[in-house]
C-alpha cells in the first residue's frame, strides 16, 4: 500500500482485524460527510474553517496513514494560516487525490480474505 499503513492500524487496535475494519469504515463515512465541508470552506475562502477541518482530519489520518498524507494536511493548515488561498486550493486538490488512493487501499484490504 502506498498511503495506507496497515501495520500501524493493527498495532493501534491490538491486532483486532474486525475492529480495524470498522475504524476504517467509520473514517470513510466521516470523510464523505466532511468532504462537503472542505469544498464549501475552500469555495468560500474560509481559511479559519479550513484550519479546523485540517486539524480534525490530521487526527484521524495519523491513525492509519503514511506520513505523506499527514504532511499534505499540515501544508494546507500552514497555507490557510498564512492566508495563501491559491496554495490551499492546490494542496487540497492533492489531498483529495491522496484520500481517494487511501480509501481505495482501505477498501482493497477490507474486502480481502487475508491481511
């Protein structure tokens, strides 16, 4: 996996595969809802809301993703704090692509019979 850190996820859940799968599904459902908030905040240039959303997402992502994704979220937060709207949009586009990859990797793992 390129962005999904299965080892970290299992370690955080004491190697409980079913719990790990449930955590992943909750994250995916949450992201589907939060993505609308992200899009609205970026469209309306609400940089404070973007910082709040980035902080929330970073906490979830660190639970089972590689550092690359966390770094993108930190970048977005820093751009928002510095009021660099265009940079926020560029990094957010990258974030959406990375989250798409992460979710695909989670779904591949979740639907597989083995670890």
